[in-house]
C-alpha cells in the first residue's frame, strides 16, 4: 500500500512517515509512505492508494479531495498524529479506502 502524507511543510509529517514505515515492517505489511508539503503533491498523488492530510492543514482537505479525484483522501486525527498512533491511523486509512472517501 502506498500512502501520501501532506502537511504544511513536509517536515513534521516525516516523523510520522518513519513510524508508519517501521509499523509496516513490524506487521509484515507492504507499506510505502511519503511525506510532502501542501505544494508538493500535485504531480505525484496519482501514484498513491490513499492520501492523508495532517491536522495543521485540515482546512485544505476539501481542496485535496477535489484535486485527487478517485483516490481516497482523509484527515489524520490530531491526537493520533501528535502521539504517532499508527495503529489508529492505519485503521482510518483502511476505512477511507473501503468507503472510497
């Protein structure tokens, strides 16, 4: 599974990206995660199975959904983001994919 994380500048989400990749290895889940700033997703989003928008730019969620038509896009819960709760984040990813959000 390929997940794109979008945040304000791409730096804060890189920590979460590393935790998610570690989680994938520990759970034997084929997981590729990339973190980019808001302005950096336009040319690459088509290559991903799901896009997650970080809490600090949650106001951009609808914009990303309108651009990435056909790809599930959802917000990252702020509490899960803050503590790096990958289990919960991946539950949300699976829910977004099932619903086709």
